[in-house]
C-alpha cells in the first residue's frame, strides 16, 4: 500500500489555501508544508515558520471567485494550445495520407499500363 504525504499549500502570504496529498514527497518547495495527516484545521492559517497562527485568514468571496476565474483562464489557455497542437498534428497526418495515396495511385497506374 502506498504511503500518502499531506501538505498545506501556502499562498504568497504564507497562508494555507488548500491541503494536497501526494504519493511522492514534495522536496524543495517553500510553498508546501508537510503535515502528519489530512487536517483541514490549518486551512486559512498562516505558517509562522515553525507553527500555525491561531488567527484565520479566510479570503473574502470576491477573492475566491477571482482565484477561480484565474485558474479557469489558465486552464482555458492550456486547452487552446493543446487544441492547436492537435490540429497541426492532424494536418500533418492528412498531408502524409494524401502524399501516400498519390504515390499508391501512380504505382497502380504504372502497373495497369504494363498490364500487370
């Protein structure tokens, strides 16, 4: 059975914005603080370097909505790029298909002329 590692993911103000889990250790990230177990009580608490603040720093609704909009814009940009890459790959395949089809038709025409 795989071991899960749990991390408090920090924003730029060192406030935990979400709890993430991974089967791999996250090494070298100052934005991920390992926690012993899944624990939502540290969410919206500030990491003080060796402990969590007693105060909660919950974002206002506008901030949450804006963060979600930004994430959706980023995801949309990625999907647009991937779609373009797929279209280009499809165009390459179509060109290769047309080239091969033409070569095959020419070869068949030559065979027909020879009477084979």
